[in-house]
């Protein structure tokens, strides 16, 4: 029987799991996630389980990827779930899950970063991961986006690209 305090971390890529490629002058998604090693270094009290769905820029996620995320959550024995996700389409995937997820007994948090977790200082990735780990333990079952030290509901959240942060469309 799974530990009720285990946090299931679903990995999908995005900037949080990227590295800078000078030949392309952009961040490129890693072949595998660096998030598990980072979280293990935190020596958390809670256990963590990981499922790597894909390693993609969120602009390249397909309907099949979204369905795989949905199915992974539906089948998860865990009630606390963090999804690392690229920031470009994070609100879209949160809304997709909000519309299609049948289970209502899980706390699901999306997080990511504007700067890769590894190789850049400062990066918002460690803060966003830590904030999400703390919030997933305190929140009631729901779906939310946790970025920039704030929680957003799927129907309100948007990425404000020119400021590099997320906002509420309803000015909450």
C-alpha cells in the first residue's frame, strides 16, 4: 500500500529541465530529468515517486502527451501530485486536466521555471519546486499552478511573458 504522504512528481520537461545550447542560442530540454536528483538532495521527510512522461518544450506537447499525463494521474495511487511543466502552455494543460480529470481526491500542482534548474544562478526553479512541495502538503484537493510564490486556479492563470511571471486574469 502506498504511503499517504508520498508526493508523486510527474515530469514533462520544459525550461526547468533544460540546458543552454550556445550553438542554437536557446535552452534545449534535457534527455532526462534533473529534478529527481535535485529533490533527493533536499533530504525531504516525505517520500517521492517519479514518472517521466516526456522531456519536451511545452509548445511541443501533443494531445497524446496530455492524455498520458491525465491517465498517469487517474491511475496514481497518490493524493499529492506535482507536475513539472514548461511555462508556455502550463495554464492550458492545467485547464485540460481541470476539464477532463475524473478524480477529485488529489492535490495537483503544476510548477516550472523561467530559468533552468541546473547551470544558471540565479534560477527560479529551486524556489518554485520548494514552494510546490510545501503547498502540495497543505492544500485541499484541487488543481493549481504554483509559480512566483503564488497559487493560481486553472481558469484564472496566465503567463505574463514580458514580466517573466504568472498572473491572475481576475486580479486576485
